[in-house]
């Protein structure tokens, strides 16, 4: 495996290693890619490179490896090789963000490895059990102190951390950004987020649930940055949504958003991680291979047919948009 990364030290100097600012958060959709593997579960360098290059061609320069990459099940022993891969995949000024955790002990061990690397931050995956709000706040602070750098906090449900504690972590210099991903039936009605944006600068809060809620998050709460998994399939269209939102062109953003809904509905119905993993492959972007246990690939033929239809259609729209822009 190590032979694949003989250029790591050179490539490491080309990726973004600077200060994280609100401008940097808004510069690109924060893509949340899958992580491609071979049949023996080893990292598939060429497939991961193909995926990154596809997104980069669509205007993406931020790559956050977390849930969709199944970092929840990544072992500490494999972690250095994954970091080598991310460094090798990075182009000039690409921002590569690895994740740590979700449990505290694993996160501390991974940060021990990260401390010698140039990544400017890491995202801490949220642990739902066993954890308490006060314990999560204390743990995030200790992780940041141990790292010696600010971290990205990931809020996925109301039971993880209180808004006041999240705000205190930002104020105390432990957290550089918050990935907010609590799912609501109506994203425009969210008491937790309403409180959070009163306590934390909205420019530091990233809408963390893809294309579906970002328009409401921008309109009602002032969020301008967002993460996406479906950006792996349609990077140009997702980037155009980002540009429209930041320009206040919400009707234009809504028209673009509609293209993502067939795939997003399937992700909601069958697992966001697992559907994206298959969608990337079925759209002809990269051979993603098997998922790292304890997750498994989707095998039902009818479901795969639906995913293929949505993914191929979305990619076709993306490629058409890119072609028109180039003419």
C-alpha cells in the first residue's frame, strides 16, 4: 500500500493547509465522498482519484471524508494509509478534511496520528451512545486541546450537544465550524437551529444535509455553506446551487435543487451512505467496490435499478450543463 504514495511529501505541500475562514467554507460545496475499495477491502487509489477528479471538474475543492466514507468503521491501524491517500489525491489548494471518532478513545488515537500531518482540521463524528451532552462538550474540547488545532463539530441530533455548549466551544477557540445535520420535516422550522444561530455566527455553521434543506437554511437562518453527498454525481449542478444561494437567487437554486430530488428520496428511503456508494458506481464515475463492514452494499435488483435511473439521469443533466458552459 505504501508504494502507492511515494509522492506524498511533495503532494502534501500543495493542498490547502491555511487558516479556515468563513470565506473558505463558502468557496466550495463541502463534498462528502464515498471511499472506494477493492474486493479485499484495501483502498482503491485509482477509483478514489477518478471520483475526486470528477468533482474537481465541477468546481469542487473541498473534500470532507466522514459518514459517506464510512469513517465510523475505519480502524486506527488503517488511518495512516487513508491520510496518505487524501494527501496524494489533493490538488493545488484542495481542502482535504479527514474525520475522527466517533468514540473518544479512537478519536484521541487518530488525532495522535493527525498531529504530524498538515491537515488544518478534522471533523469529529458524533457518538450517539454512550454519550451525554455535557460529556460530548468536554470531549470535543479535550480533542481540540490534544490536537492543538480547532476541530469541526458535527451535530446530527438534539441529544448530542446543547446549543450553548456548542457556542462555548467556538468562543473558547476549540471549534472552527459546525456541521449541522438535524433532519426536520420542514427545514425552515427548526427551534434548535434558531437558537444556535443566535449564539454562533451563521457564517461558521455549515448546512450538513445536502441540497434538500440548504435553501431554507440560507433563507431563514443565514447559512451559506453546505455539505453534499450527491455532489459526487453532479458537482457542477451542486456548485451552481451554492452560487445561486450566495447571490440570493433562491428561485434559481430551487430549480436546480429539483434535479437532485429523485436520488435524494432514494437516499432517504434506503440509507444515504449505501445509496450514494452505489450511485457513484452506477453513474459510471468510479468503481466504489464493497463497503467496509459493519455496512453492506445494496444488492436488491429493484432498488439498484431505481438508483441507476436516478444517478444516470442526474449525471446526464450535470454533463449537459458543463457542456453548455464550455460552448
